[in-house]
């Protein structure tokens, strides 16, 4: 192989390329003004006719960083438990004065009653469900209990 032909890359100067225009602030067709090695150095915006350093089209390069909102739940491990506990603590301190009522299916409860349940522990009535159910917020779980049993 004795070929000494230097195959210089064909210059891209004066060709058209899509680039981000720093004046128009959008991706536009530009004419390549100068090259640096095999990279585009300067371009002329076909729209505003300004010459500026080449910037890759935004639509191509900067699409990813925008969507950085991962669902909040996944970020800190055990979401539901901590939320329930926070709610439970809030309700407990809001009803600090109220005495605990022992839970039986025959007792009647109202909203905000504090319940001492043999299995679930201390809870507070967060919701009344017609006709005879209660939604009770316990420290780590929300349970639906029956009350006012006839
Ligand atoms: Zn422009």
C-alpha cells in the first residue's frame, strides 16, 4: 500500500446544520462558518443572520434534565407507614385531652374518639362510615372497625 493520498475530510463549511441559536433562543437552521477539527466551531443563523459559536440543538441534547420529578413516594423508602404515623401523631396531639375508650363492637364512637384496641393499640377515629363502621387511624395502619353493634 503505497498510496500517500491524504484524504482530508471534506469541509463542512457553508453547509447547513441544525443548531441552537443564542439570539433566537431556539433550534434553527444555521450555516456552518468555520470548523475546528471535525467539530463545528461557528455558525450563522439563517433566521437572524448572526454568527455565533456553535451550540448543539437543545431539542437533542437537553431533553433529559427537565423531567426530574420522580414520584415522591419512591424516594424515601416506606411512604405509607410514615404518612400514617405522622397523621396519627397529629390527631393524637390534637385530641390530647380526650380519654381512651376501650374498643368493643358494641361501643358507640364518634369522630375524634380515642380508642384502645386490644390488637392494634391506640388509635383515633378518623371517619365514620354509615351505618356502623369506623375508620380508625392507628399508629402504623388504618383499620375499619365495626361499632355500635345492635
Ligand atoms: Zn438566530
